C-alpha cells in the first residue's frame, strides 16, 4: 500500500450535498423532475455531463444551443460557488483529517482525483492542500469517471503502481473507475450504491490507516 487516492465531493467534505442543491435549483427552474435517486447518477461526473443528463431527463436534450448549455452550467456553478464560499476546516468530514495526517506520517502518497473544477478552491477553504502530493488536473483528463484515467493519472503522478493504491469514493462511477484502474476500492455509502467496491463503510469516521491496511493486506 503506497498511496491513497481520494475523491473529494462526499468523501473529504459534504459538498456532494451542495451539488445536489445547486443542480436541484436549476432543474426546478427548468421544470425538470429531480430527486436524490436521480442525483446519484450525477455523482463523480463532470459539470457538462451532469447537465446533459438533467436535460435528457426533461426531454430537453435538443432545446439548447451550446451557448445556452454553457449559460445553464454557469448558472448552476454560480449557485454552487455561493454555497461553498462559506466552507471552513470544520466542514471536513469525520476521520478524514486524522487519516491524511496518518498517511503523511507513514510516507504514503496522497492524491486527489476529483471531477470538479472547484476542487483546488475547496481544499484551500478546508486548509487541506498541504496534505496532497498530487491534485490531478481534471482539465487534462480526456475521459471522466467511470473511465479509470483520473485514478491512473493520480498513481502516475505519485510514481506508484495502481495495484499498490487504494481509491476512496462515494459514487458508483468512481468505484468503477477505481476498479478499472486495478486499485483497491473503498466505498463510502450504502452497499447498493457502491457495487463492486472491495469494502464499504457507512461513514468516513470508520476510516483509519490501520483499518485500510488491514483490509488491503487481507485481500
Ligand atoms: P464542478 C462537479 C459536477 O458539477 C457535479 O455534478 C459532480 O457530482 C461533481 O463534479 C463530482 O465531484 O463538477 O461543477 O464542480 O466542476
Ligand atoms: Mg464524490
């Protein structure tokens, strides 16, 4: 076990909830039905892909020009950025800061593999930037989750083999990406939402270096 590669939204902090709220406001404005079950499909995928899925759900796939779609995506992001502007270090999910400190002390590589273009800003707000040896540049990624590219890039940036990495995710697309990369997958959530994960924890409070090592070496 040489590195741990983290998703951000819903793993390090509960910004998955803010994405839900911001996409929900946009969907409501467009009169498109939106609920938590549908929202699961938007977790881990890019802003433009998320918007495409929402418009498809409202049978509005052909209703907007490229410019119109850009405006809708910007509208959602403006609302999302309003929600995350008040984030503080107190918004780091339970157990995460202790885990990052343990990994750093043990000289285990730490990378971030988030689909979000807001990731660097959020790490800054949470005062966690210093723990990360690599934050994958999502603008340079050609294939988003569930493709393994973002996790493979994280491993390459750290100079470690995928088989020596653990990936931690709260989205089905993310678990698929981790497994596609040949890594050990830890899911945060319910087993039905984390199919294919090697282990599933209900909350991040259950995560620790000791527990990750126990499962990783048992596998
Ligand atoms: P960004 C976000 C997407 O808008 C959101 O739908 C995804 O669930 C999230 O990334 C995954 O982490 O991307 O709009 O913050 O760039
Ligand atoms: Mg996530």
